[in-house]
C-alpha cells in the first residue's frame, strides 16, 4: 500500500534526512520525500498497519530533524 503525506521541513538536506529515517523504519518498504512539493510518499510492507507505522516514521524523522512534521 502506498500513501502520500504533506510534510513541513525547512531545507532539502533535512528532507533527505527524513527520507533516510523513513526508509529505516520497520514496516516501510520504500519512502520518497519531495522537498519542493513538501510531500512524502511511503510504500508500506505487506501486512503492516499504515496508521501505526507512520507514527513510527514521524518519531524516527524527529530524531534526526526535530522541527519536521508529517500531517496524517
């Protein structure tokens, strides 16, 4: 399952950090952050719960970029 989320991030470098953190989250098959569009596309692994996984993604993203936000 793929979902798209609106994000708030300050710079392209921070967006890259968010993408890397999202990809390392359990339950995420792939993630792509588009800084210009302020969007994150997440592909979830089969059988995972997107609602709980995206909360973990946000927690992991905030660990590397404290002022980022994911709107879900």
